[in-house]
């Protein structure tokens, strides 16, 4: 609140300053009676006037209550943030993290950006999305290979195309040694989504059969929390376009989705999908979507999935996990609110140590959106 107040005050001061400046310029433009054809008002002044109007609108729309307690050391606002708050949208929750935002906006314009994609992600994960734009050059890998794979399941991924500085591992083989299931070994991913080991699995050929039998075509979809994009990779081989939302969380997920020739969307789970209403054939939620998401946030997530799905489209909850009792009392009814047809609804106890300790179960569900509400 104090930050908003401070920002508004600064905006006000900036507005007054530019106002006086513009009035001076404008009046000096007008007060040149000797010139036969009066000079037209320069574009940058028109632009300034627009900015002033926008600022006035901004200030009159928002009436922040006075700050409860004024904290001692408030970071001053970097000038670029001040400028960009007028030029591109910034999520309002950015204002809840002034220190991080200040750090992010502390850079030298027109030179190399700090290596701070992890900072950007921290802000994003806290709901500060969209982040303000900056005017600096993002560092890219110094010696990338130009022979990028066409196949989304290449035999290996090129180390040279990732900036490893910000990661503890410095190569894909290191990541694979840590955990082969992280998705950084494409040959290991080939079998994913293709085999039926338990009722919880829905092999992609079966998914296509289900859709075909229902006379529903699959061409476009979103994979929410899709890691390194293996679902999109497999679907690409079926000529289906899947965009993958994925966060890095200390490993190069976004880079790898892109290296596989797929579309990475760097958006957190609480973000409205950057897709128009009713245009998707399929939304898949991998097990990043699970009981750790607050119930209200999950409800918004599901309703946003509903928003982007066309009538007859499919929502696939793939290995959603929760406590057994909560599935019956909380999550089952929550999913039921969508009013979708249950094409598949399979549950099984989660047998890993965490699952056994917490009495967790998996749910894999394929749900079809009704054609009309
Ligand atoms: C995908 O498209 C290509 C090119 O049109 C075609 O040769 C291939 O058979 C298609 N694959 C599938 C699984 O439909
Ligand atoms: C966990 O073990 C039970 C009992 O053996 C089995 O029925 C269930 O399918 C297992 N769950 C998974 C996810 O494999």
C-alpha cells in the first residue's frame, strides 16, 4: 500500500513536471506569431499530453488508503519502472514485492541485462505476471550449435544452446545422472504417453480413438505444467499442436521445450492462459496440478481450462493426486462443478513413500466439455 502510494506520488510529481514542461513548450510553440505558418505541435509533446491524461486517469481511478505504518527504508523506484508502468502492463501483485521488483528493474538500459531469469521467475511465481519490460540485451549462449533438431525426440540435446550459469548442473548428462525422469533425455521420453501400465494411464493412441469415436477432432491443445514438453513432442508426431506452460524451478525446462521445436509458455499455474475463449480441443494437466495448489486457485485453474476449451473439447487430469478423503469431499465435487461428461475416471492409491504416508491417491480423468451450456 505504501509502495502504491509512493508510486502514485512519484507519478504525480512526474506528471506535474512534464505538465509544466509541456505547457511551456506548447505555449512557446503558440507564442511565435512572427512565423507565417505556425509550427505543428511536435509528436513527442502530443505523446506527453497523452501520458499526462493517462496518468490523471490512473490517479483518479485509484484512491489508495493512507499507509498504516510507514516502513523505515523504502526502496526508491527505478526510473525505468516508472516509465514502463505507463508503457506496458504490470501485474498489480508486483507491488506486493517491491524489493524483488526493485532488484529486477535495477539494470543499465541499452547494455547487457543482469543474469537474473531466476529473479524474473521468482516474481512470476508470486503472481507478478506480466513483468514490466526492460530495455537491455538478454545474454545468449556464446557458441550455440545451429544444427537444431527437427525431431522432438532427438538422440541428445545440445549443451551449447543453454546458458548454464544459473543452474547447478552444467550439462544435460549431469541432469540425467541426477534423475532420468526429469525429461532431459529425449530417448527416455519416447515411451511416455504410449504405454498402458495401469488404469491411470491413457495412451495417446487410445485418446485419439476416444475422440474419433465421439466425432471430435484433436488439433490444438495446452499442456499445463508440462515440464520439458514430452506430451507436446508426442502429439507433434500426430500433427497436433500443443503449447506447454512450464516453469524452470532450477532446471532448464523452457529452454528444452524450445530446443525440441515446441512452444514453451513461461507462465505460472495461477496465470490466466494466454489463449482466447473456446479455441482449444484439449487441455491436459500433468501432475504439477495436484493437491498442493490451494483449492480456490485450483478452481480458477479448472474454470480457465473450461474457458479455453471449445464445446466437445477434452480436459485430461493426468495423475492428479490428493488425500483419499479429499478426493471424495473436495476435489471430486470441484471437478464436478464443470458439468463435464466423465469419459474416464480412474483412481488408485499412490504407493510411493510420500503417498503412503499421507494416504494419497491418484486420479486420472478424461472429461468432455458439453457442446452447449
Ligand atoms: C502428419 O502429417 C504428415 C505430413 O502431412 C503426414 O505425412 C503424416 O502421416 C501425418 N501423421 C499422422 C500421424 O497423421
Ligand atoms: C498401489 O498398490 C495397490 C495395491 O497393490 C494397487 O492396487 C494400486 O494399483 C497401486 N497404485 C498404483 C498407482 O500403481
